[in-house]
């Protein structure tokens, strides 16, 4: 497995939380997506957030594995 997270940064990655205003925007886009109300631009924006969230989840999982190895 390719290691992305430095062991000394594992705790910081695990504790990372996104900006509250950004989280509200993502929730708004998610709601609009569920209701089929996204514009083309909003759809592209939301897709970017979904990809970023998947990447952060991978980082957090790897950081948790590093923490568990201590």
C-alpha cells in the first residue's frame, strides 16, 4: 500500500475537520442533488467535493492505521 500520510502527521489528519461554511455549501448541494435541482455548474462543483471527500476519507483511514501501529 502506498503511504501518503507521514506517521508524525497522523493525529492531525484524523482530527481534520472542514470549514463549517464549506460543509453547509456541500449539504446544500447534496440536498439539491437529491431533489434533482442542481445546475450544470453546481453539479460539477458537487462532484469535486465528492472526490475530495473520498480522498480525505482515504487519508483518514491510513492515518488511523498508522495510529493503531503505535
